[in-house]
């Protein structure tokens, strides 16, 4: 499974992205790809399907909800 975290570099979302990536790797054993973006983006995709978007939720995700979403995506 491929997991990507696209984060806004301008707004310094790198710490949140790095922390989430570390938790995903620790829990699922999957290394998430970090992609610097812009315009306040913070999206998490699993196999090219968005499982979380800060644009939609207006907040940062909890690691557990991303892990649960990835597990759900992988069981499809």
C-alpha cells in the first residue's frame, strides 16, 4: 500500500506530517511519502484515494483515525 501525506510548506505543516508519518510507520510498518504542497493543504492518501483532507475537515487528523482509514482502505 502506498500512503502519501501532502502538507503545506509555507504554513510549516511539516512537523504534523512528519509526526503522522512516523506513527503510520510504527503502527502499520508502512513508510508514508511526504510531499510538500501549498495553499494550506494537508491531505492523506492511501493507494491514491483521499482518506483525509484538511480542506474538508478544517482540522488536522488524529493518527488513530488515519490508521483506521488506511486499514479500511486496505481491506477493500
